[in-house]
């Protein structure tokens, strides 16, 4: 089982690149943001509990998110490997992940400057059905507000507002940069300039993954 971890600030392109890896290789994308939005949408017991965090741009408690990831990793459809998009985001989540064995692990850090991030996030739309991500400036869908992949409606996330983005960036710096430093110290972190366009970044990631 191979594990690929994608790191980067909100809007660095983790979700978009994870979709591409999933399409090209036999690895499954595990996006903790998508898992959370699905629970909130279902209005499940856990969904109602975590909505108060995610809708305000705060991190969902570690024990909840670690449990969600562990359950997903053990699913039958994950055979060759998986891509983590948005996890681990805290050092306690790193500890949680260390109890899930992987034969091979690779971490990729998508580095971008913050001006780009805010611009990218404010123009981001995603598919309500399949989760594919588009952008009304950089990655325009063929038909306005329609997903190229499955034909469902594209909508803006409710946490993609300027105020909440700023809060998410502050939390990213405080909680997730130490995680990235930890992986850098382990020596298996590949750092890419993710301010380049999507396809240039993708070519670099594809070379690393194959
Ligand atoms: P994302 O789609 O990765 O931007 O995540 C959206 C929101 O889901 C975040 O702002 C958090 O509220 C929550 N979330 C996603 N991943 C995690 C995580 N690993 N730990 C805690 N909260 C998370």
C-alpha cells in the first residue's frame, strides 16, 4: 500500500492535483474536507457536531478526523494506495496516522504565495456531486456552472469567503507548517512551486509519483 500526502495552504491546488493522481494512477483520493462536507450534507450525528467548526474555518477535533481517515483507509476499494488531501494538519494527526501502516510513503508540499491563494479560492467552484474542482478564472468549466466530469451543478463552498479564508490561513501557519517541517526533517518531502499553472505542476507531480 502506497501513501501519498499532499501538503499546501488552502488554495494551493491539493484537491485538483489529487484528482489528477487518482485519474492517472490506481490510488484513491481521501480528502478530509470532502469527507466532512459529505457528513454535514447528510446531517448525520457527526455531521451536525463538526459543522460548527468547518463552517467557521476552524479545524475539526483531531480524534474525530483521525477516526474518519482510518475508516476510509480500511475501505475495500482502496487496494494499491491512497492520496491524502488535507490530512494530517496537526502534529496529533501525524501521531494518529503513524498507527496506520504504509509500505511506501511520499509527501509533496505545494508551495504558493498568499496573494495567489486568496484570488484562487475566491474564484473556486466545485461539483456538488463528484467534488471536482474548477475555477472561474484559471480552470473554466466548458459550460457555466456545470461540472465537466459528471454534469452536476457547480457551487461555491460556504467557507470560501474572504474573512474565513484569512482565518484558515492563520490556522494553517500555526498548526500545519510544523507538520510540514516535521516531514521535511524526515527527508521524504518533495517541494514544488505551485504558483505555476495546474498542468506544469501536474507534470512535476506525475514524474514523482510514477
Ligand atoms: P479543505 O477542503 O481541506 O479546505 O477543508 C475544509 C474544512 O474542513 C477545514 O477548514 C476544516 O474545518 C475541516 N478539515 C479538513 N481537513 C481537516 C483536518 N485534517 N483536520 C481538521 N479539520 C479539517
